[in-house]
């Protein structure tokens, strides 16, 4: 998967099938006479980790994924943060400047999609779609799951926050339905 930075459009993230993540800079490529060569070289690479190894570096920070990177997304208000989700059942929140994880969620199910809110004054919840028939809201401040949205009969393939309301999130499921949820309510009562 690939994600282009929202604020500057100067950076792109690329995830691969074995868990690695690479950061590319378009600015560096534009300002050199060897632009073609620069475009194909990552400025930073987070190598995939062996499934047998622990997912922590020497400083205790979580590192790259050990399976297919299924979602990459920049934080919509600042290119200094992005998230990655993987089939290794982990959702990681990254500091772009340090290229280190700042928050991690062990989801215990394969991740299909995740979304930062477009604009929110009252929360920074990350919406999460997985192989489960529930959608999850992750709170990076507490490092925990804050809410489960129940009602689909199959896996949820995509999830998006509304650009018009910070409390509305939409899901698309294997059960051939699209649902809208008001997160001010809980469980199946949240379905609009």
C-alpha cells in the first residue's frame, strides 16, 4: 500500500508484502539532476521483523511489522505522524521525525483498514476495520480500545470518518452492507 502526505505532498510511505515500510521524499528528487535515481531510493527503511523475534528494538520501541502491511495513513493535521496496520494483527502509530513507534495496539485480528478523523476538536480516535464483524475505535492517548461498533454479519473491509462530523464513521462489510455510526452511542445502538 502507499500513502502520500496530506499537508506537504512531499513525502510518501510505501508498505510491502513482508512487513517493511519505506519513506520517500519527492522534494529531494525534484532538486537534483539525478531525479530519476533519487525517486527510486527510500530516504528511510523500516525493515520487516522475523515472526520469531520480539517486535522491540534495543530502546524498547516497537519496530516494523512481520506480515503484509495492509494500511498506511498520514495524520491529517500534521505530517509528523502516521499509522500502519498489518496482517500481523498490530496497529502502530509512528513519529515520522524519529521513525519510531509512539503507540501500539495488539488487535488480535488481521487489519484491513484504519482511518484518522478528518478534523476533530473532541477526540483523536482511530477507526479500525478487521476480519472481525465489529469496528473498533482506538484511543492513542490511553493506548486502549475505547469503543466497539457492533452490527455487521461479516468482516469489515473499509472504514472512514465523515468529513462533516467528528462523531460519524462509515463501514463497508463482507455482508454487502454499508453502515454509518454515531460514536456518541454504544454498540448496535450507534448504527444510524
